[in-house]
């Protein structure tokens, strides 16, 4: 990477006011955090880090552990639109091999028992059977223009995210 004059930064939190210095920002959604609380701030920060033509990649998934579907992709796309990022692509990354037209999901004994119990609880309660997560979503956005250097808090208020 040094030959290209680029460097990798793996910081999880941006503590300074970001400036447009990045060609690529890659992030993921935390598994047990409400996405609405985080998406706006993460996407706005990434939008200000990206140069014109820069790319934001977000790895995420939908979740229904609590019994209610949490659509992380929809919230992230909405947040990116507030930040004036261009939505380029939604890629489904499958984590299970396919054999004879079916997904091949191998479970260890502990996971198989957990799934059996969850299916039994759902059947007793008359709920849909739970399923294993076998894919993630990869969302790709581009920065189509320069952002004026604005404090992050003001940008959030101006975008209407905080009222």
C-alpha cells in the first residue's frame, strides 16, 4: 500500500472532526445495538471522510432474534440518503455452500440443540419457525460531491435527523 501513497486506518471511533481524506470506508453494524441509534452518525461521519468518488461499504444483516424483524439495510440506505451518498449496490453474501439446490448448513451439537429448542418454543407459541442466518448484506455507497466542512452535529440537525 505504501507504493500507492495510501494507508489503512482501522480505528473504530473517529475522535476528530473528519475531513475528506479517504477513498474507501468499510464498516459493519454491531450485532446487538439498535441500528437507528448508530446508522445516522456512522454514515454522516463516513460521508465527510470520503473524497469525491470515494466508496462506503457497510456489512450488515437483518435480524429477528427478538421476534420482530429488524431491517438494518433499510435504515442504512435511509441514513445514506440523508448524508447525500449515492446508493450503488446491494450484494447478498451467502455463507453456506449449496448442494443439490439446497443450502448445506452444518451445525455443531450445541447449535443444533439450540435450534431444536427454539423451533419447539415457536411451535408451542404458534410462531413461525426460527431459521439460521446464512447470509449477510453488503451495501455500497459513493460520495458524488465535496462536502463543505461542517461540524458533524450541525450536519445531523440540518439533515433533519435530530429535531
